[in-house]
C-alpha cells in the first residue's frame, strides 16, 4: 500500500459517511409515505443519468462504463439491491439507533469474510480496534435492542448483503480502477428490479417530495462513487469500521434538525468509535514486520 493511501482512503470514507447519512435520513422520511420501489426506481434513474454524464464529460470517466469483472459486478449489483430493500424496511420500522447497530456490525462481518474472500487476514492491532469500536457502540445504545421484530431481520439482511457488496467492490477495485462502472451497474439493477414493481405501488408525489428524492440521488451518487475509490485504498474491514463515523453525523443531525441533546453515553460512544477508526488506519499505515525482524 502506498504511503498516502490509508489517510486518503480514510478521508474519502469520512466524506462517504456524511453523504450516506444524509441519504439515510431522506430514506426514513420518504419511507413513511411511499413504497421502496418508488424511491429507489426514481433515484436509480437519476443516479444512472449522473453516472453516464460523468463518464462522458470527466477525466474520471475515461474508462467509460466497461468492466473487466462482469460476474463479480453482477454479484455486487444483486447484493446492492437486497441491501437497499433491507435498509428501507429497517428504517421504516425501527429507530435510527437500532438500524445503526446493525450497520456497526458490518466491520465484524467484513473482518470475518475478508480472509476467505480477499485474503486479508486481520492484524492484532485491528482486532483490538474493532473491540474498542464495539464497546463504543454499546455506550451509544446502553439499553440495547428492544424485543426482536421483523425490522431487525431486515436490518441484519441489509448488513450482511451490504458488506458483501463492499467486498465485491474491493475485489473489482484490484482488477480495474473504473469507479463509475461500480456506481452504474448496481443502480441499473436497482432500476430494473424496482421498475418492475413500480406500477403496483406508485403514488403521486408532491414537488417537495420529488426534491427530496433528487437530493437522495445526489447523495447516493456521490457516496457510492467515493466509497468505491476508498475501497481500493483500504482493506474492507478498515473501511467499514471507519464508516461508524455515521454515528457522529447522526448525533449532529439529531441536535440541529430535531433538537436532540446527546447524553454522556452517546458522546462516550462516539469518541470510542472515532478512536477505533483512527486506530485501524494507524495499524494499516504501520509497516508490517519483516520475516527477518520476526525471527530476531
């Protein structure tokens, strides 16, 4: 890994968490009045338009929308569709805190799957950092989950499939550097799948709600583009652990938009989550022991 790769990847993941948190907030808002296919079909069409335009007009789109890993791209697209459905259902029926707990499980899932799928075994420092981050999550939600609900099953499915999609993105990133293709094809799959159901669930939208969908599409386009690049620079378990910074934006959005003042447990949890993410980046940035040093 190049010297500047870990800090740059961390910065991109932080930007991703800001944009995806905004998209999550819009998801919860829209899910109260519209079905999932309506939000995702419209937003996917907008994202596809943005991606196609970027591929034609920017230097980043020099590779067009071609991919050298069509099978893995198809798997990533399918997993992305499942994750979108799962998170929509979860946000509809669960509080933000409950859903974010499952999002926070994604580094653990990534750590488990990265070895057999990507050949990226965990370092000792990373194990300790993941433990610290997990402790922070307990501080954020000291009361834990309520009794099991269908929403929890949706959230777990979303966490597993979302992590699988990110692992596919990292695998593809080893083969090619065309980030726009990784934005285009998952959204094409979303448009096709959700478009089939759209005629059965369509409801007329106000101009305001349509504007929210447009904002969602912009956030999603930027987030997926940025995270695709970040996953080329950082191991999946590091990137997904840093994604726990979403809790920071959750606290800030709750305070600014809804007047919610975080308690000491929430602030402590956020601090621990940030510390665990920084620790993971430092551990990845440190040179690994050479075999000679190990023998000494």
